[in-house]
């Protein structure tokens, strides 16, 4: 079964896994499992939690890169940069849209994995 997931450059992700589909599928599963918790942790950012936000959004950035989700990685990097600069207003302006878009990505990955598992 061909791996097709909107928002994911599957070839880039596979390249990071030396072309090993089984490894890449494990990475996709780990992403789909871990990211919802990370999104919950960045949901209610404030001046007091900006440092924790920075750590969590960095994690989303890194894991997005590991699957080939370049647009998500770029958006997370932008939020990380804003958080590092202490720009809470900038983070707040973009955070909710980022969370929603990333949740859609997680749903797409889960949907693919369910179809893949059903076809095995």
C-alpha cells in the first residue's frame, strides 16, 4: 500500500529512515500518539508558561521534521522563534491555528494507519 498523507512529504520521511517502511510507520505511529499531548500542553500559553511552551513547541517541530511534515515544522519553528524572543502576543496570534492544523495532520495520519492496518 502506498503511503499518502496530506501535509506529509512521505519520501522525505522515508529518507530519514533509510527507506525502511517499517521504521517509518513506527515513526508515524509515535507522532500520532505523542503529538496530541504536546498540543494540549501548548494550548493555554501565558507569560508564566512561555518557557514550557518553548520546550513543547520545539518537540513538535522536531517530530514533524522526522515524518516529513515540512509545513508543520516551519510553523512550529516560527512559534518557537517567537517564544524565544518573549513575543507572547505573536505566539497567541498564531497558536490556535497551529494547534488546529496540527490536529488535522494527526487525524490524517491516524486515518492512514487505520486503513493500512486493515489492509495487512
